[in-house]
């Protein structure tokens, strides 16, 4: 089983920045497609961003593409989400997900999920 552990969440002011990290277990991290999702209370889980095995081909939800950046460091078994210009509506629990087949799109059925990290944006 692949274990995913998110970190880096917290309280940040509107307009501020935050970087989330997701550390993965296993020796084959470089073969996984990775993604970030988020879920606010009372709302459905939504896709935020995904990244290919090489890190060359990121994809973003339309509402995030100009403010968020997904990246990965395969030597560290870690994927990141850099969040800039944060808004109140970005408040949510952010989850890391992995697909062992290397897929990373919004409709991918991801194999493994982390427990989430809370991001709260204040006015």
C-alpha cells in the first residue's frame, strides 16, 4: 500500500501564500501520477491540480490555474502545491492522491489518498 502524508496547511490571510507538501512511501514514486483535491464543508470534493510522472505536464482546474502551481521532486518522493493570492473560497481540506498507473487528470480514479491538511484563509 502507498502511504501519503500531507503537510503545510494552516491559517493565512487573504492574498497570502502557502505551500503544501505530500510525502509518499514506496520506491516507485516516480511512476505515479499525482494530484491535489480539496473539499470544503458541505461541498463536493473538487480537483485542484495534477502532475505527470516526469513533472512536465501539470493540469489545473480553471479556477486555480493562474494562482496555484503543482510540482514534484521524485528524489524526495514529494509533490507540492504552491498557492498564491489566496481567497476566502480557497478554505478547505486539501488532499493528496496517487495513481499507480501514472494518470493525473481530473477524472482519474486515484488508487491512494492522504488524510488531508486544513487550509483556512482569513479576511
